C-alpha cells in the first residue's frame, strides 16, 4: 500500500513548493517508460491513434515548475487529486 503525503496547506492538501512558494506549475518526469501507440491508416494516407499503452519501468519524480526543486514526496497526492 502506497503512503500518500498530504501537504498541510490552505486549502487543505494544496501542493506548494517549500523552496519558492509556487503553487501552480509542476513537472512530472517518468524515467524508462515504454509507450506503445496503435494507429489506423486512413484512406487519405493520414494516421489516427486508436489506443495508447504506457508502462512505467523507472522512477517517477515531481518537480516544481518554477525553481525545479524535487518535491517527489507529493507525487502520490498529485495523482490522487486528478479529476
């Protein structure tokens, strides 16, 4: 079971960079990822993606989008709060 570290900010759970105070822009970097996309070729020769599969083989890191601080301890919380 993954432990989720919830930031103690207002409103509750809002991620704020402890280094620079950024609360808006974040970057997630996924290492060693296998991305497989299935395409269908259209009559005009163009392609349409039909399905994409992603397999994460490496480490997932979260960084502040302003100062690049490593805030990976909040990465699980980021995914919990995506709607």
